[in-house]
C-alpha cells in the first residue's frame, strides 16, 4: 500500500472522529439545556381575584365607555397544557342606564332610569397563542402571551324586573408571568345576553324581539387579574392527569 493511501485513510479517520465528537457535544449540550429549561415544576391550577369596570349595553346605552361601574371577581383556572385552560369565574358589580343617554324616541313618555346589582358566574375556555410560562418549566414558553376566551355564564340582576339571564362571554387579552408562580392578566370581554330584560324594560317599542341576539342586552367587562399557581405537576409522571 502506498504512503499516499495510508495518509488519506488516516486523515479520513481523523475527520470522522471529529464529526462524531461534534455530534456528541451538541447532543450533550441539548440535553443539558433541556434539563435546565425544565428545572421548574409545571403548575396545574391558578387561583386569584380581579378588579375592573363593568358597563351595560342595551336600549339605554350604546357606548361601552359610558356608565362604567366598579367590578370585582374571584377565579380559578385549570391548565390543560401551556396553551389551553378551563376557568371558573364569579364576578359582581352594578349596571346602570338612563333614557337621558340615548337620542332614540321610545313610546313611553316618562323618563326611565335604572341602577341594579349584577352577579355573574360562568365557565370558560382560554386559548393562548403561544405556550405560556417562564420557560424554565416548559421549553419554549413565553412570559407575555395574548389569548382569547369563550364561555357560558348565568347572571343574576336586581330590581326592577330582576332575575336570571344566561350570557355568552367572548373576550381577549394578554397574560404576563410576573414571577414563577404569579400571573397578571389584562382582559376585555363582552357578555352577550339573549334577552332584552337586563335593564328592566323588555321591548320598549312594544315589538317582540326575534333572533338569539337581535335587539337584546349585554354588558362588557374590563379587568386586571392577579392569580397564584398551585398544584405542581408530578415531574416523574408520564400522564398529564397528575
């Protein structure tokens, strides 16, 4: 065998060893990065409270920035995964309106005004546009993410003509991971009520409403929430149920 062939084979062997060393180095680096990125536990549950404003929308107010009243809420969320969660919310506030706020003429001649309590309880589904977290418990998670929410609720409104009203909340907002277990959420949502009696006046024109959301009432909520993570997920379990 010629010296050139021996040298060529030796050189090829050295190149192969270098490649194997590079592959081993990057594999080890990726493994260490993954372990470092997942050194914090994942939490399954959020509990907390929110404060903000609530505004009535209907026959006596067509502007969501008018008639805003204080709003407070208690909430709990179960995280299905870093992008989806199920929530339970109980909120309380007041809604008010007046015929002085609208230019529409109504058959009733006398001035009408209402100011009533509102308690709303509902369940909801939240979807984050990106995985949410610190990035230490779930690789690729982000501290700041936008989200949308859809649910169903039941609201109790006081007199006049008080009662229960089903509603469909639809909202959007942003979440921020303020600390490993603290979450800040800014959200606006609209509660669509399939009835025209939230303001105590059903069909002021005397014409019965038709359609699920045609000529019906509703209310909007703008709130800032602070929640705390509890119930750490089992790190050695291979099921999302634990």
